[in-house]
């Protein structure tokens, strides 16, 4: 007969090694089919949030914090917090997932299909620990560098900007360079020959790799008949280009996870 656990505190006394799984478990949250305590614990373990991303640097749950994550395929990769939205966190991979592959660059259309029907479809299906996988959003990039007054829906292609401010404003003047590293180099490290533009020199890649990566967003206010999409370039810039051109841009995935999936090592 189906029974419900109505609200209790599970301490470290059960089986000596369980630890605290939850401070309070409500009836609607958990159930089990028999009265065996071991079965009940198995049920609790199955429903407990998975700790899949360990903090490696920065402040937990804040933009630019670096985590080492296992998205679900057993391979640990570095991801960096791009945005925090209530109980969910968006983390952008430190490298392009297309880096070192047979297809390091592609058109925007192919990038948009990459995780659906392209080469990344099998990767997405294997990343079972995450809520979703997608390309980054242009608005999230702008917000992450502090340019929160930039609204994607209002911008045409002359709304591109460098991540580092020139004085008090964002604009068309590049500030970062090889001797003045960008404050936001984590967004474009591991791109082709980026050291000249303020990335970490050890992450500056060779001539076979991509100059940057696509976002999922087109330029909303088109000034002509050409279709454009936003991209992150090796210059430390949110820029744009023609969606149909192979402009040496790759795919850098963003995963969405629950805050409860993130943890700090003890």
C-alpha cells in the first residue's frame, strides 16, 4: 500500500553515513511503496538534487564564477556562470565545443541546429544532468559585462560594443590589449589568436580555430535586407555578421542547471 513520508528531519544517525539529505521533507515531495527503511532511503537519494558542478574560482552563484561540471556523460568540463535566474543558473562552457573538431566553424543556421539535428545532438542527449543546452543569448552576454542598458529588441547592427568600457561608456573603442587584459576575457578566452585583444595569452589558439562563437539571436532592427546575428568575437566584443556566411565562428554551449546542482568542496 502506498504510504507517504509526512515531514521529518533526516539526520546522520541512519546507517552512520547518510548525512542530512533534507531538513524537511513534505508529503507531496516523496513517497514509497513499502515500509522498508532502506527502500525509503533509496527513494530519497533518487529525488535529492545532484551535485554536478563544483566551484573552482570566484564567488558561488555569481557571474564569472568558474565551475567544473559533469553535464551527464561522465566528462568534467569547465563552465562559467553567465546568468542567474531565481533557482536556475546559466553557465557557458570555457571552450567552444567545436574546438579541435573537424568542423571548428559554421554558419549561424548550422550553429542553431547543432544541438538539435547536427553534430551536437548526441552530446545534448548524453548531458542528462542539465535542464537544457543551447547557444548563449546576446542579452545575457550584455548583462554579464554590465551593459544592462543594452536591449536586444531595440538594436540594429550598429549596436555592437566592446565588453570593456571606454571611460564610463560602452562603444566602438577597444580598450583591452596584450598588456591590458580584459575584465571579461573569460567570455572570449580560447579563441583564435586572441592574446592581442586582451585574453589570457595561454588561451590564445592557433589559426585552425574559430575567431569566436555565435549567439542564438538575430539582430532585431535590420537596416537592410541582409540577415544578421550577434556573435562574440576574439576582440572582446559583441558583434554581428551575416547569418549565411561561414565567418570562422564556432559553438560555445550554455547549460542551464538548478542552483541546487552547484556546490563547494568541503
